């Protein structure tokens, strides 16, 4: 088995949304432009959410207008409602990533909507996007567990996926918002969705909050999943999910697949070079490991005593 992998880097959205310090619009644009040179399939550049809910991304339109678009990359934005669809379309976003939560408690904390209310909203959002040259995806937060309610039943997630597919949305992302999923659980749910909806573009969005992130990505890949969300440096976290922290780290994910001989289309050295700019951009160290340890083929000089 060696199927190719497609990576959506979400650092500029999932990462920047939770940073304690404001990142200047010009710096966000320069960061995304550098990422665009590394061969990623998608870049989630921002979100068109309420600036009161997510103040860090209040400059979404300026960011989308300011970046240089690489022709092979889809530039994605996270969208909670019709107003977000309109704002995103007005600046030529390639993919609208509708967001909802599988669990009502997180949905109400994050979006002020239950899952059923979000699904009703999605129907209006699909209508608002009709006729536009844009791809639609739906992200299901807390698909593997909720920080307020605990385990989310797989049957409930399957029901939500069915309703999303009925709306004609082309892709679904299963999000482990607070990093509670384990590899067997991920493999089982991914396989169930893939088998039931073979035409749906299925993406996994793991967080590494409890150290299971790369294991979960591997488990999904082993049951045929080819699309992953990851954030450069391992940034990321939802401000409305207590205890949430970093996404899986993009360069660590690309490095793992490279070691396995799996094509990601990504220039790993280029990606590492962009990651090295993160601490000065955001003002603190980041969790990514390969940047610190070097790639697995790094060699050290033998100690002089035994050389
Ligand atoms: N873009 C910009 N402004 C928006 C907006 C959007 N997509 N949606 C709502 N607003 C504004 C409204 O215009 C209104 O502004 P006003 O107070 O100046 O009149 C205000 O936000 C409240 O609007 P309302 O429709 O009542 O929204 P709400 O307060 O119920 O909040 C959401 C609902 C979904 C807009 C908000 O919770 C949100 O943006 N959440 C995003 C959370 C998120 O991104 N989490 C991390 C990723 S998982
Ligand atoms: Zn996330």
C-alpha cells in the first residue's frame, strides 16, 4: 500500500486563531506566500467568522485578497454561516469549509448552534454558494469526542455525514478537536464513512493534544484515507474547546510519510525552512519535532575517542 497523500495546512487558520498575540496582516500574507511554494494541496488561509468570536482573523478579507495564489493550490476558508459565505465569495476563496460540531454542547459554545441548527444553516449556505466557482467541504468538530459530553457515538457522526452528503457538499472532514481519538477508533470511523460514501472526499483533522495525532493519521491512511489537515509547527487549537491544543505538525507528518516512501507532493526541506520562521513570527517556541531533531537521515560525527 502506498497511496499518495494530500495535505491541507491549517496553521494560518486553526493556528493563528488561538495565538495570544495579534499577527500583522502583512505577516500572515507573507507566511501563506512562503507556504505556497512548498507543494501543499491546500492552504486554509483564514476564517470568515464573527470578529467578536475570533478577533485574530478579523482581517480575513485582506488576507485572501493579499496572498499570491499558486495555480495548483486550493485556498480554503472556514465558514460558520451565510454571512461568512458571502464575505468569502466576495474575495474569490477557492473552497468554503463549513464548520459544525457533532456534539451540541461544543456547537453551542463555539457557534451558538446545535448540530441540527448547523445542518439547517448549511442548507442556506449551499444555496448562497450556488452558481459560484467554489468547492464545498464540511468539517465536523468533536467527531471522536467532546470536551463537555465525552465520547460521541459513531452512529451520530454517520447520520451527520449522511445529511451533509444529501446537501450535495463534496467533502467531509472528521475533526478530533481536542485530541481524544485513538487509532482504532479513527480507523473504524474513517473506514465506515469511506465505505458508505465512496464518492465523498474524506479528510482527517487530527490534533496531537494527547500524543496520538500521527498514530491516528497513520491509522486513517492504512484504511485508505488520503487527505489530512495539519498545521506547520504543530500550531492550533479551538478557543471554545477547553484543553484544546496543537494540530498534528505538517512537517512531522510529511517527514513520516517521506520515511515510508509515500508521496505527499511536498518539498520537506522547503517546509522545514518555513517552519523555522514561526517562533519569531508568533513570539514563542512551537511543538514540531523534526525541526528540532533534524530528519531521520541526520548523521552525527563519531565521538573523537572512538573515531
Ligand atoms: N462574519 C462577520 N461577522 C459576523 C459573521 C460572519 N460570518 N456572522 C455574524 N457576524 C456578526 C454579526 O453581523 C453581528 O454583528 P453586530 O453585533 O455588529 O451586529 C454579530 O456577529 C453577531 O451575529 P449573530 O448572527 O447573532 O452571531 P452569534 O453571536 O450567534 O455568533 C457565530 C455565531 C457563528 C457567527 C460565531 O459564534 C462565530 O463566528 N463562531 C466561530 C467560532 C470559530 O471559528 N471557532 C474556531 C474554529 S472551530
Ligand atoms: Zn482543529
